[in-house]
């Protein structure tokens, strides 16, 4: 599903702090995988993954066209940040990535650099739908996204 994407200054080996932040949100939301993506040109690139990424067909430093992603649609405002049932939601049920990665539920928030430029997104996904996911779950995600932005900039991992 995904293809190898050149690094472009992304996360080569994600620092332990980034992995632990991803683990925190994944476990708190009881999702299968959490990741940080970078928008690299017209590609979404997985810079850090935590959880069962293989079951989605995702690997670090690989990606797929940004226009096929939920992440870009969330950032553009075309998709809500929280999708409790991706297979039933009109905006996601027919998307390539929903069937290709077998996405049942999804939560995403932007990771924005201090100069206001979007780096990418912090996302969690599961294979099964989760009707319990709500907008209230975004508070933790937004706080972690701010910390990830600081970590990315501190480590010199800007694009």
C-alpha cells in the first residue's frame, strides 16, 4: 500500500519522547495505532508510528498520496477531527484509505510549527468502529500535538 518516501528532514529514528507521547494517546483513546505524519510535497509520510501499524499496511518513512489521506481532509476542514465509524460516515466510507487500511475509527489533529506552518498531523486509528469517540477526546490530542511540535523543532526535524 505504501511506498518509500525520501526523508526530507523528517523524523529519522523517532526520539523516545515522541514514541511515548504516541503511546499515551493511543492507550488513552484505546486505539490500534497512533502516528505522526509529515506533509512532504504531495505525500503523507509516516514519521513515527506506535502500535499495530503493520495491520494497516503502514511503515515509518513510507507513505501515500496526501490527497488520498484523512489527514489532509481534516486539515482542510473537509472531514471532522473525530470519525467514530469510518465505514458508515458518508465522508469516509468510499475513500480508498478506508478500505485499503481497513479503518473503522479515526481521530486527527494538526501538528503546527511555531511559525504557523503545518508539519502534518497526529492521528490515532482503529480497525473497529468506536461510537464512544467524541470531540472531548481532542483535548488530549491537541495538547500532545503541541508537545510534538516542540519536540520536532527541538530535534531539528523540520521539513
